[in-house]
C-alpha cells in the first residue's frame, strides 16, 4: 500500500484530525493543529495489512542485513508483529521504561547481543520516545540499523534528534504528503510550516 493510500485510510477511519483554529494538546504539552491516532488502524485489517507491507518493503530495501524486529510499547507492537511475520523474522519489544523488578530489563523477547535490529514505531513527533528505545537496544548489545514508522509530523526537532544519534528514519507516510492530499490553501500551508519549525511557539496561534 502506497503512502497516499495509507493516509487516506487513516483519514477514512478518523485516525487523523486537523484543526488549525482549536489546536490539540499532546501529552508533552505541545499544541498541535493535527492529531494522529494510529492505534485505530489495528482495528482495520486491510489498512493494517497495507501498513505492514509498506514497512516490510522499506526494511527489506534499506536494512537487508536486519536480524530482528523490535516494536515500541505499546502502539508499535502490533505493527512490529505484523512486519516480523511478513519478513519471517524474530520479534522483540521495548518497554517504555525498564522493569522495576526481576531482570529489570527494558526489552522483552529472546535476542542475542550483536544482532541487528530495526525498530518499528507507530508515530514520530519529536522522536524522543523511540530514541530512548534505541538507547535500550544499544545498552543490551544490539546493533540498531534504523527506525521505521507509520507517520511522521516532520518536525524540525525530530530531524535534529535523529541526526544527533546517527540513526536513519524511514516512514510509510509523512506530514508533507498529508498536506498535499488535503489540498490546503497557501495560508494554511504557511502556518503548518511555521508550526513544524517550532511547535512549542504558542505565539503562532
């Protein structure tokens, strides 16, 4: 499934909402004109399958040496599972934080140090949460080849964060493609470009 078909599918099921006049507030406190809830996609087989095929194709092309797929808790896990099944590869997942008991591990599943992992995330905003998973993987002796995700807001800060850790990011769909699909006018495009540069700047509202 191509990127525009994935975006249209997400729009059709109400997973993507846009409101420039009344922004959404993310958990981080950032005010956003767009809210993307990719969790809804797991309830729709055709869309879920299309996402899995898209991400699997990216991994096969960009990371052919991958040994294992790693999903991010919690929203990345079902998509990572579908991708691992499609590629016939082993699967692990990263906890949002290490266990407070037992092994105190941040990674669940069977793996060996030295294996090459591709991390599957559902959504990229600043990239902070998935980069934390990358750090967990490195601490466990895994070699992180890259990150793939369903959608990226394409924030300037996320680009900088991924460059800083030296990890490539590939997505099935991205914000600029969504803007084209929605046929936003020049004023709306200008506003969204400004927001993506600094989403914490509340003066733009």
